[in-house]
C-alpha cells in the first residue's frame, strides 16, 4: 500500500516564514504637463517686481502727419504718437503639505531603509506635479479664474458646460477635453451668480464624484444653482468670499484671453483695435494648408512676427495627417509609414491632451507672450524647508511660484477654433 503524505505548502502552512515583498512604486498614469515645458521655453519678461505697480509701454500707434510739400512751401505740422500704458499683475501659486515629526525622526536616524521611497521626496514630487498641472490647465485661460459654467443641477450632481467660458467647448461627454477634466476628487469648488459676481449659498463644496466629462458630484447639494453660473476653484483656507477664497481674477492670462477678451493688461482692443489677435476664426471646418498659410500671413502682416509655434489639439492634428496621407502616392505598398507628421520649415508643431478640442493656436515665441517669474522652478523640499505646526507634532511645507503670462504683442497671435477632428 502506497504511503500518503501531506504536502507542506508555502502559501498556507508556512506562509509566516516568507517575506512580504514590495516591488516599489511605478508610474501608472501620465503626469507630464507639456504646457509647463512650453511656458518655460518662452522668453522671460525681465522687470523689477513692485508690490505697488508694474507697467509697460506699448508701441502700438502709427505716426501721422508726413507731408509732401511744394518747393519753398510750408513744412509739415509737427506731431508724434504716444505709447499706450499696460499694467501688469502677477499671480501666486501655492501648494502645501504636511509630514509628521515621527516620519522626520525615522528618516534622520535610519535613512529610507523602511520606505519604498523617501516620504518627503514623494510628497515634494507630487506637490510639484500639482503646480505644473495647475499651470498647464491655466495656460489656456481665462484670467477671470472661471473654469466653466453650470449647465444644470440635479441636487448634488452638477452638469457643466463652456470650458474656459467658451461657448460649447468641453460640453459633451464625447469631448476629448471635457469640462470636468480640470477637476479632481477632493478639489473645493465655488459657484457664483455672474451678476456681481456673488457667491451662491452653501458654497465651497468638495468634489466627491466625477461621473463623466461634464458632471461633478458633491456630498451635499451646493445650494440652488442657475444655468450660466460661474464655476471656480476654492482650494485655500479662507473659503468665505470671492476675493479671498476663490481664484476669481487670479489666474494666468492664457490663450483664450488673448484671443477673445477685450481688455488685456488694462488695455482695451475697443480703444486700440491693434491690441487684438491677428486671426480669431470660429467658422470651423477642416484645418487646411490654406488656413495655415492665412494664420502665418496675418500674424506677419499685422503683428510683424514670423510664426514659429503652432499648438493644436490631438484630433485636429490627426485630421490634418489624414488629409496629407490621402494625397500620397506610393511606389512600395509594403513601405507605408503609420507615423505621419505635418511639418513646416521653422515651425514647431505642438500638441497635448490639454489642448481644447478643435483648436489651433499660432504664436511667435519671442514676441507674442513672455513668461514673468520671480522664483526658480519649484524643486525638491528638504526638512529644513518645513515649519513646525502649532500644537501638532508635524511640519508644514509651502511651495510658491509667482508667475504670469505677459502679452507683448497680441497681433503676433491667432487661432482657429471649432475645427473638425479625427
């Protein structure tokens, strides 16, 4: 008779003698922000910062009064044009995080042997990621800080529309860039009646659910809202007023500001028509080589610059590639390349997931918009950068980035919007 044995298994009988193995941290999402890199490559606007006022004079007016006179005749009437004063303001991006004193002591005594990664390093990296994402989202504007508008309300569920206050933008669940893409669960949101504007009742609610490209959910109903109400972030501690608790009028002067706002840096295009984008075409259709040439020509004719930066949405890029490949003829059917790219001499073609649907923006990198920064790019924090929390055994770290997008020549900028996508 054969012997019967009980097999000792590692997963049950002797599991306690095995170690728990953690393979480390892997990046499981795309956290890159192309717009941050584009902003860093812009020309720096060099100026001494003043807490009272910063102005720049715009040379925007033609000289007049040149006369063709007869021999011995009267000379021309003397005159000279004046410059136009633009007033500049900056914003201050701030991100904070805390860490316990115990975590500090452990790392100081034994290094990071007990951690998959230094806790402080991890928190610093995520804080910097957050600042860059904020810049990337603000890159398109507007400086009002109004992210989008309310479409409708069903108790705690709010349907959104008009991303960046642009009619129809990001308002469909099929949008590549929807109105809710700028929000994350845990963000604090405020709603305001556009008249004033004034805060709606029961405001400063925390996002608990993001159920689609256009719908946010909250743990409690944020008062009674009306279609067209402003939607803004309120991620600071004040959370009681528009001026102190929200980002109203406290964001970057982004691309949509330069494209469609009447006043930029306190100068109005209604008073000075040349202080406007060279092209602002909303007719839609496919972006063709003719539209590209028109964008380039109008920027040169009106703004005087050679367009060298073109920012377009993923879908418009794909549609243009499909137009170009449709016209190709091949000698070898087995040598077709899938990675087709649109190219033009001297122009960078840039795209990212954040570029709003159906949009193409053309700029002159040297003289459309400059970056205004006071501090270096935010970097890794060390324990000495933290401040002791009052009455709590921990440290708080604060990362600041004062900045602004300064438009020096709006006519060296233009855009097509509402374009077809593939």
